């Protein structure tokens, strides 16, 4: 059963949540992490995995997928490497079959035809065909990772759409949601006023547009 807070975040865009994070002075917008395709949408709690360069003998790239719960987001920190992948065809097919919400990679993915054909959400730094086997190995599961300059912890909420991905820290998720929903409602009011004949300047002034994301402003 989906958590109510996940359902509420699913109705918001990353731009709105990013503004809410700005208002609270929190990092959360994952720089350089982009969707594999437009119109993808993803929300869920993070299952984190951190990679390091392979040792001698090389360790495994991981069988973590068996531990990821339906509705969670796989978050892979491959140290922003773009010379080898840590996600491909088999993982995409299994994740989709098991109802995993999507995958976020600090690095690249491969076998993208599969993800595109079944509309499985992947957000990464791009695509590249070379395997990570014998190049990288899993160092830690369920620990903190760094994605797009932001620390993501196990259980944080990840929201992704056509604009990218935001991470919402678990300890702040209720406050972020409250502010994001308020911003969303006020932006709807601005648009409605403008379409009803108000100038943009009038509509923005009436609903405090320039303060929506401003820290310590109402």
C-alpha cells in the first residue's frame, strides 16, 4: 500500500519541490541527473548502493535488486563515472516486473531499449554500453550516497520527472510537502488570474510570486 505522503508528492513537479527546498535552505536538486526519456515520472523512497573501483580480485557489481521493495527507487552512486555502467537490461526488466518505482544513477546506464520500450524510469548522466563488471564493485548498501552533489540517505524520498530529480530528506519531508503544496496552489492562482485578464505583474504581486521560494519569506 502506497504511503499517503508518497501519493501527495506524486501530484507535484520537481520544479515546485525544488522551490520548497530553496525556501527551507535545503539542498536536494540533483545537478546533471536527467531522465532517459521525456514524460517519465517517478516517486518513492530510496534504496541506496555505493560503488568503488574494483579491487584485485574484483568484487561483485551486486545482487541488491532482490532486497528492493516495490515502490522504492534504486539509487546508485558510481562516483559519476561515465566509462562503465552499473545498470542494464536484466536489472531493468526485473525492477519493472517487481514494481520498483525507478532508478537514479550517479553515472550511466545501458541497454536503454528495454527501459524505453516498457517506460521504466531511469535518471542518470547518460548512456554508455561498457560493463562495470571487473571495473567497479559494490562497497555499501543502504548507506549514504552522493548524487548530483546531494547526499541521499536510505529512505529519503526521490521525485523525478522531465526536469530531473529532487531528493527530499526524510527528517524534513512533511515540511517540504506542506510548502510545496502551498507553492503549487499559489502558482495555480497566479495563472488563473492572468488567464482571467490580470497582467502578469498584477497576478504575481497579488499572490506573492517572488517570495514563493525565498527563504524566511511568507
